[in-house]
C-alpha cells in the first residue's frame, strides 16, 4: 500500500486524502489573509496525522504556532482559545460555501485542539460533552449509552409539539478569559424561566449547549434539537458592567422574530432577563409561565452580590466531578449573599445529593446538607422542581422510600415538564424498579435495552455510538457486557481491556470483566480481579458479579449484604442486574430486595 494510502482509524480516509483537502481549505477565500489561523490548522492536522494527537495541547500549540515562551500560562494568555474560536468559525464558513460539496471534512470539536476527519456524507453526532458518569452500575450499563444520549437529545420527545425552543449559550464577544460562566449563566436563567410555561417545551441544557462556539445555521440547529425557535444572544463587558443582546429566531425560516439589547450594571441583568422572557412569550403567543405555580425566583431576582457567585456555581456544577467542590463554594457564597434566593439552595441540594449518590464523601453528612439546602429551597420556592428531584434521589437511593421519591418526582416534573435532569433522575429510579416502560416515557430516547434483555439492540447501539465518536470509550463497557450476555466472552474481554487502556482499572470495569473471565473458564484471572477490586474498593457490588459467575453464590450474596450495610448506591439496581441473574431465586437475595424496597 502506498504511503499515505492507509485509512485513518475510525474515519475510512487515507492521510493523503486529508492532506490534499487541507491544502484546498488553506487556499480558500475563507482562510485568505489569516496566516496564523492557517498555521494553526496545518499544525494540528499534521500532528494528528503523524500519530501525535495526544501531544496536541494548548501549551504545545502556544509554543509551536504562536511563538509563546516555555513559561506560557493559559490562565493569563488566551491566545490559543481565541484563535481556536476563529479557526472553527472559518471552517464552518468554508463548508457552508466553497467546501459545500467536498468529499472530506475537517472539524475542530469544541473543548479540544485535536481535529476530526470524516467523509462529507458522514454526520458526526456528539454523544456527550463530557465522560459518562462512572457511578452508572454495569448492571444497567447497556442502558447507560442510551441514557446519556437521551439527556443530550431530550428535546426530541417534543419534536411534534406545537412550540419548542432552545436557548443557546450567549456568545462572549470581548469578555475576559474564563468568563464563560456569564454566557452560560444568562442562558440558563432564561432556560429555567421559560421552562415553567406548561405550553412551551424547552430543549435540555446539555442538548442546547453542545452548540457553543459552533457557527451553524439556525435551521440546522433547529433540526438537530427538534426546536422551532432559538433564543440566542451575545454579552460584552465584565463582572461589573454588561451589554447584552438577544434575539429569537424561527428555525424554519431562519429569520429573527424578535430582538432586543440592554446595557447596565451586571447586578441588573435579571431585569433584562425578565424582559426577554415576557417578550418571547408574547412573540410566540404563549402566556407567561406558571401562573398557578409561579416560582418565587421568577418574581424576585437575586441581590447583585449573589448573582455572579450563583452563575459561577451553576457553571462549575455542570462541568462534572472535577469542579463539583468548587461549585459548592460559589453556591454557598451566593446563599450567604442573598439568604432568600431559592435557586442557590436548590443548586446546593443538587450538588450535595450528587456527591452522596457518587459516594464522594461521608454519606450521612452529604445527605444532611442536601436535605437542609433542599428544604430551604422549597420553603422559599415551593415550585422548585430541582430541589424536589434532588430530594427524591435521596429518598429512593438511601432511604429506600420509593413511594415518597415518586411523589416528589411527579410533583417536580408537573411544575417544570422541561427539567431534563429530573427526567433522567426519575428514569434511573424507575429502572431500579424494573419499570422500563415508565422510564421510556420520561426519556424516550433512553431505552432500557439491556434490562429488557434486548442484547442485540444494545450491542448495536453501543457500536453505533463508537462509530459516531471513537473517542467515547465509555461505550466499550456496555458493549462488553452485551457481548458477555450473548456468550461472546473473548470479544467482551477485548472490549473491557480496551476500555481499561483508555480509562482506569476501577470496579465498574473490572467487575463485568471478571464476570466474563469467569464465564470463559479463566478462573485464575477472575479471582485475581476479585483481589484487585477488594484492594482498591473494599466493598463493591461488582465483587458479587465475579463470585456469581464463578458459581460461588454464598460469597456473592455476602458481598451484596456488605454493600447494603455500606449503603453502596449500585445496589439499587440489583433486581434488574443481569450479571446477578443466577442469584434471583436465592432466599437471601429475595430478602435483600425486600429491605431495599425493590
């Protein structure tokens, strides 16, 4: 095979094709006169083609492309991030015009400097902006890919609804580096306010926010999100003084329906947000949200001192485990600055409940803080669907009070039908009760495939996820479980090993891998997996997976009992866990299910 003719992994393209296409892109009018952006694109493409994608980092680009020194600090110098934004815009402009009929497409996904190469007829669809949560029990891991995708595409449950709207992150035009919290905070405020209208369906945050910094036409975004209208805008200024512009766009025609702008102290931003919400309802012929269930937070904006801290806290909370502790610090600061601001307490309830669910700290202390914050939020705002959903998670996961949890979920989602996190949390709880049809109702795209025993579908779903995004290696775990349940143990083990090479050797991967090893007759390796999990985690439901596969039911049941004593959240899925199917008729298993309220 000629040099450069070998296909690139996951794309079906040869490096020669990509290089030829690169030269065409760089010579286009979209890149004319932009020498630094041209140099940027050439560098990242060549590094990736040469197999050095893992070395393409912000600091490397700063040194090699922009001539920064070895002491480059990305916190004070945003040159790479700014130029990456320009590069993405020029690529989008090129493919809308001169490159419309090109066979090859080069993309620079948001959040990375490693380009993606694909044939033009292949639609790359993001599965998730961040890694799948590791707390998801391997017992329902085959449903996990569908659950993650469902959160991203929650809006599609209302594709045929008369009116659906997506609120995109406002563009930060000349704001200081690290001020994304402003654009996301304003957009999320508007999203939450609009969602309280019963006759207006609002696209989930994660779905809408995947289009940050992507220069894509309104029609395309509307089609992707199933939204008839987009609310977009921009923000200039700093933490003290802002200038905000907003516009409502019809995704069918591509024309603006309404637009407005405002300038003033940052602390007065809620006044403009309220004006925007009223204008949107009026433009769409809808009544303002929640007349019988009006949220106190809609009527009373936060005190200025609390606004920025709240935005920062929500922004960090959305970023996942690495920033969760910092999010709590800012949310607590917001609550201290304005003790009557209910959303700050609702955010704290979410953060603490999430930490408890992931078992990232003392469970009793985290539960107490979550309940205190959630209770305060509900006293200030009885219509806080966020607080109700967070408290419902604690009810079913730790108190085993499903009836109480279900009441809270139902009430919260009746108050805010567009609260995507609440639907996902409710669906997860329903899965633990084997109520798959009800879970599907709440998240239509999240089919509980594995739990219903449809392994072929779940395997196909996981493989499609990996074709769409080869870097989303988390999908290899549910793929491996599906293969194991089909009896293809060798291929299942290969998938688990691939996941471990990219991720880690946590129990959430080792458990199902040990199960597959045991079922394949590789008992020595399976027992070594047990020792490794015990050394790292001490107590884990995944130990029961391996013991069950080894045929040691007493030891497997002992591990489940230990998990119950330690309040391991994964145990909530025991009744629907296929890796524990051999234990379901055991009296101890049945008794434990009863104690769990399953």
